C-alpha cells in the first residue's frame, strides 16, 4: 500500500517486482541455500522470509523464541513502511505529480 500511495501506478509495478523477488528469495518454494547468491543476499531483507518462517513454525511445531523473533521483525517491517509512507508522502508529491503528468501526456499508462 505504501508503494501505491507514494508512487501511484509506478508503485504497482514496484510492488509486483518485490512480490516476484519475495516468492523466489524468501525460501517459500525452495530452500534459500539452493538458490543463487543473489537470492541468498536479499533473503534477510524480504518481509516474506519471516512470514514463511512463521508458517513453518505453526506447521512443524512452535519453537517460541523463533516465533517471537520472526513476529517482531515482521512488525518492524510494517512500522518502517508505515513511517516511510507517512513522512515521504508530502516531500515527493511534486515529483510524483510531474511523473503522472508525463505518463498521462505520453498515454503509456492511463
């Protein structure tokens, strides 16, 4: 939501890119160890990594220290993105309006 709120249609595209990277790099499909170096590098920076870990905790038996750690990290991601959206909305508004005007004028994105 933060990406769409800040960047409009460009945020939708960024969200899809992050979604694809999250599915590939969070260890949901394949273990991260079997993925390439790129996905191993971005793994700790993806919120989906911690959601997958929480799902594994609930399916395989809960180990409370891991559950709390992953939950705290997920909440921290949520708070960080909320604050980024809150504080960046106004400062980047002129740039976003200019980009919207350019894309409408070019009729690439309507």
